[in-house]
């Protein structure tokens, strides 16, 4: 009955002790006399007791004490112990099943390591070491990364380190079609993503047709150098945001020039600051009239009015379904925004759009966005929140990939720490 409850293969339960902090289950593995490789005579050579952290039993923390038989060869003098990696390995302080269980909870369920450690009644590092040992085998499994048709890059802040809280960034490489995190590399420059792509086989890189990015120059250079055949697609959200920022900057400048101070709650431009960011078609007739009225009151040179229209025109780019029409539309935007009569923010927006024109209209042909990348980013941020911030990049990588990298969890019962 006892052996059944302990549930390990090929063990005899010798005893169970009730200790104040945990239950202590003592087991041994009955094996016949082994042979030595030299063919000599083998004798029993004492017992070695090794204690492992095991899964909780009936709500109590448990330690598994394994009384290992030591053997000694009288001919060559070699000594060794019974070993069974399915029970535990000496390199891991957790039993094999506890290590797998911890990986499942920390990795797939996104639990805090301290939380799991408390449940097992052991230290934080004991659990984290086991998660890294098993997790890296899962995430580095060659079958995890399949063929990729559309690749996305995005940055995340993963830690603030040192005395001056220097920001440490990491770049996430995402399969945009499947929403799978492929890998996490340190930094947000072009170097590490290039190195990662260079490590893939050429045939794998050639299969990538689309590359999505968030209007950042370093990721653009990654794609230019490593994936010259892939069509780059600028993410619509970031284009919208660019137009919104231009409008916001223009409003703040005009506010300052006309009133001589920052926006106060009775200033006309401050009263419409939220309404300016709403899409024009979602404004009711009443709201639209008030917007026009307040713009007339607070915007004598009509600069905010131009910036607002510029934002709407940029938004309408994505209303077109015909790619050729979108090409023309963007070309017209670039021409119109360069006009001398436009406020400086709109002219700057026009220059940025000109620089990214082919990437912006590529969206109309591919309809891939960086949305899945941002979704994966959100999962990574959840891991960071749960951990109250991560400092070690290796731990950050393992935990993000276990959570968002879609490893094959059915392999878990076959993996040993
Ligand atoms: Zn021997």
C-alpha cells in the first residue's frame, strides 16, 4: 500500500518519518549484484543516503530519502552507487517528477518561482535550477521552431540593473502567423537578432516571405541584411501612433504659443485634446461641431486643424482595400505634407512616412501586422510582473519561452533534469 502511494517505479518503502517541517519517506531500490566492466568481483560497500525534495503528499511538504546501495569492485577498485534517473539525479536537488512538476507550474502556468518553492518547502534557487535544466531541453528542442512564413521583431524592457537603474532590453523574435515566440535575444540593436538569424539554416530563412516591424531603424537593418528577400511590413498601429503623436505635439506647441503656458482645463485646445484623438467617423454630429468650434477659438493659424486632418488622412490609408490605390494614396500624403503651409509636425510626419512608404503599403498586400508580436510581448510582461522583475537574462529567456514559445509539453515526461 505504501509503495503504491509513493508511486515510484521499482522502489521499496522502508519507512516514513513525521518531521516538524516535512514528511520524510525513506526508500531503497532493490537491485541484483551488478557486473563491473573489468569482469572482477563486486561487493556491497555500504549505503549512501541522499535526500531529495519531492512532491507534496496530502498537503504536506515531503522529502524523499533514497538509501542508495554502494558497490565496489575488488579487482579494479572502482566504486559506484545504484542510479535511476527516473527517480532522481544527483545533479538536481529535486526528484525528477518534482522537477517536471515545477517546470509545468513555472513555465506553462506562469506561477512565481517563490510560490512553487513554498509549496515544495524548499529554496528559490532549488526550483529555478530545476526549471532551467528541464526548460532549456524543452525550448531548445529542434522541432519547436517550424517553418515560418512571417517573422516579427519587437523590444521589451526586462530589467533595470545597477546603481543607476540602467535599462536592459531584450528583443523578441516572433512567428507572426502562429503567434509563437521563437526566441528572446539580449539588447535592442541589430547585432543579436542578426546573429540568431545567421544561426538558422539558409532554407529556413528563404521561406520567410514577410517581416513585420514597428518603424524602428535597427530592426529594419536586421531584415535588410539577413532577410533581403522578405517584404517588410510596417505595423498599422505604430503608423497610427506616429500620426497621433504629430497631432499631439502640434497641439501642445500651438497652446504654448497662443496662451503662453501649458494647457489648463478651460483652454479650448486643452478641452478637445481627447476628442482630437478619437477617429472622425466615431464622433457624433454634436461632438464634431463642438470640436470645430473650439478649434476656431483656440487655433488662430489653423495649425491644429491641419494636423488633425493629417491624422485622419493617414488613418484612411488603411481603409483602402486595393494595394495600388494605397500606393497612390501614400504618395499623395507625402506630396501634400511637404507643403510649406503645413505645420512643422505634419511636415516631419510626411518625411517619416516617405521613408517608410513601401513598408506601409506592404500591409495592403500581406495583411500581417505586428499584433501577435505585441500579444507575445504582453505575455512576457506578465512573467515579469509575476516575478517582480527579472535580473538574470537566462532565466528571463527560459520563462518567457516556456510561457509563450509553445514548447511540446507532451515531451515533458521523457525529459530528465
Ligand atoms: Zn572492476
